[in-house]
C-alpha cells in the first residue's frame, strides 16, 4: 500500500482540512499518521502513540520531510494502559488492535479519550483467524458487534483494499454517542 491507499482508507471518515485533535494508537513508523495529517490539515494536532521508540523516531523524521501539516506529538506508551488523552475528535487504530486479545478493556479506555460525537477509525485485516504476525484480527462483522458492546454507535465500513496477506483490509468508522 502507498500513501494514497492509506489516505483512501481514512478519507470517508474525515472532512478534508477539518483540524481537531486526533490520536493514532500503535502509530508505528507513521503510514496512517501521515495520511491523517494530510486529511485533517494544518490546524490539527495528532498524538502518535507507540511502545516502539525506534518506530516513532522514524515517524518524526518522515513527518518533518513531508509537506507541513498538522502538529505532531509523539509519545512512547502502551495503549493497553490508560493514556493522558481526553476530548479527542478522533482516534485511528490501524493494524494495532489485532495485537490485543482482550479488546473490551482497551476499547473502554479508547472510548474514554473521545469527546461526545468523537470518531474511532479502525483499520484491520478482514479475518477472525490469526497467525504469528497478526495474532488476534477481527473481521468487520465481528468488529460491528464488539464496537456496539463497547458503547460505540453507527459502525460502518468506509473502504476495503485487497491484501495478499489475509485477503483484504477494511477501514470502519464508529462514533461515541
Ligand atoms: C503492524 S504495526 C502498524 C503500524 C501502523 N499503524 C500501520 O498500520 O502502518 C503495529 C504497531 O502497533 C504497535 N503496538 C502494538 N501493541 C501496542 C501497545 N500495546 N501499545 C503501543 N503500541 C503497540 C507496535 O509497536 C507497532 O508499531
């Protein structure tokens, strides 16, 4: 996938140039952080969280060399523990929730960081069968039920892209009521 594919997966969940405060949980080297930055534009702030310090250092470098966009704040942290985040307009979790077996507890934390009407955009492999590299993926159908159990509403698919690995990747938008 290239940058345009990353943008396309998020685009229908974000109004171009809307700004606001967003977090990317499990940002890694920033493929989706950069896409998010392009979409929210220069008036936004993005908290990029990952437990991998090296990946975040790469993300910082990539961000600096990209077109000036949203403000970036990186933080080395474990998103399965409570983070210092609140009143966010949105959260992106791209290919990171599948590392968590007990998703309910993490989703309760995630929901608590969002303001009323806030958005969670999930990007995941459309599969309920994991492997060594993707231990606990969840199909869109499973996500719909889980998101509802976790108190999110209006969960809908935004986009899908074919993947040689586990067939395809979807993005989905859920709201905090
Ligand atoms: C497959 S990478 C995805 C990176 C990026 N979101 C993307 O889609 O290109 C998963 C990332 O999630 C991070 N991660 C997994 N579990 C985490 C946790 N509990 N806390 C923080 N980061 C985590 C990993 O360190 C890794 O950088």
